[in-house]
C-alpha cells in the first residue's frame, strides 16, 4: 500500500494533463532503450511509437492511436519495474 500511495501522489497533483493519446513515462533506469519500451508497450492495441529525449535520461513519451488505448496501457504498466529500483511512473503528456 505504501508503494502505490507514493506513486499515486505526484500523479494526482499533475492531473492538469487530461487524458490523451500520448503517455509520459518517468523514473526509467538510465540504461533503458527505446527498444525495451517498444517491446513493453507494443503489446497493447494502438501503439504507435516511443520517443526518448537524449538530453533527459529517465523519461520517455509513448504514443498511441487514441486516449482509450493509451489509458489501457497506462493502467497495465503503471509501476512496472524495468529494473528492481525503478517502478515506472506513467502520466498523460501535457499537450
């Protein structure tokens, strides 16, 4: 319960971003590659692409066809650990 409480807090404060088709992924380990994220997210319908920002390791954007599809992936992968210390924090990207 403690873990989900800690994860849920920043998300609720950042609820300014309304549901849309692009997910903003945070708390990724530095060795994460776009291919690793693609393998994860392409399991879900509507997956389009992963975008990572070289200058900012630890974050990524994942685009889906629509907000329904992105929401399903978000719920499925929220808190997913690519490595043991890093549960993914997923929010909607701010447009």
